[in-house]
C-alpha cells in the first residue's frame, strides 16, 4: 500500500506529522537511526549509511525529507537519496528547509533546487522553531536554569513558527497527491518577534521572570560549541544572529493559512500550551 516515508520521524516536526497523517488514514513510515520497536511501521534510516535508503523507500510513493541536521553541507548525503527516490517512483517529495541560509553553506540553494527538480518536489522554508524554547534545546536549558536568554540578535525579529504548524502544512501536501502545490513555501508564524518580546511573553504568561542577556556573536559561537555542536555549524548558527539583528530575517507569510485553512499559532498560544516548561 503506498504511503509516506517520514525521515526524521521521531523529531519535533516528524513526530507530529506522522500522527497527523495516521489520523487522516494515511500510511506513514517512521524513519530514524533508532526506530522504536513499538511503532507500527518503523524503519532504520541513517544518512551516513546509504544501504538504509532502499528499504526505507520500498513501497512508499511520498517522502518527507529532513536533511542531515547540524551540517553546513548536507548535499553530498542528500543527493544519492534523491536519485534513489526518483528511481523508486516517488511522486511527491516535501523537504523541510530553512528560511535562513546559514553562512558558509553554499550547497543549501543547490539542494533546494535539486529537490524542486524531483517529481512533485516541494521545499518548505521554515522560520525559527518555537520549540527551541523547550528543553532540551540549549536556548531552553538556559532559560530553565538561569532565567535568561543569551543572544547576539539584539532587538531583531524573526517569524517564529510552531513545529505543529509546519507538520500540518507538510501533511496538507503529503496526504493527498491531488492537492496542487507550488515548489516553494515560506513557513512562518503570524508576526515577527524578538528575543526581548519572547522573554516578556513568557514572563507575563507564566510568572517566571525571564531576562535577556545581550552577548557578542563570538560569545554565542563559543556557547554553541560548548553545547556539543560541531564547530563549523556552531559558528554559522551564531552568525545567523547578525542577520536577525540587522533585520534581514524579519519576514512573515500566509503559507500556513493557505495550506491548512487556519492561521499559524502565535507565540502566546505556544507558551500557554507549554506553560509547565517554565513553571517547574
């Protein structure tokens, strides 16, 4: 029976996407490096092991593609998978990309172009995840332990989006092959938000005082490296905050509404749903 292969199927977006698809009666195969034996359709999938590509794709006619994370150059791993997916007859391939192109990541644009060249290829360019404010993300860990957000982004704004809205958008494209789709969607929340504004919302809604500690880009890179990120990725991620500070990433779209029929969640709604995160 045809269905959807969900790479990164145990992650923030993939896990929700699998549930949405299954609730709609669509077969969803959970692909991950450590698949859960209790899942009804798990499959081992490892970007560093091309022998896992074929079994994961077997019988699937749609794919949700989450490229390798914490890499500034994922294309060498993704390219062979795209060729395998085309040979397998995949009819729709939806890649979760980023609205922010990492500095020193020249293959990101090429990877998006290769996905869009696939039959039914679509790229979702998602803005910053609201789930970054939840543990175990380093941002959330710092809020939980010290009650502060350390940032080099100043008062710059980003169109933060809830991963549940990303998943719902992807599901709208993957559940029904008859749905018309563009090759590119910018996926954001309803408005831009700065880190100081996020701190104010968390404080107001939970009673947990959160302050903002303004640091340099170099200090942020060092903090990322200390959290275990690969050095090149840590440096690139810290450099992103310069673009936010300068206003280059303050963009919002109506794509979630177009795809799902409802507006994206606000950060206030997100905080209300996860208030326990900051009150425990």
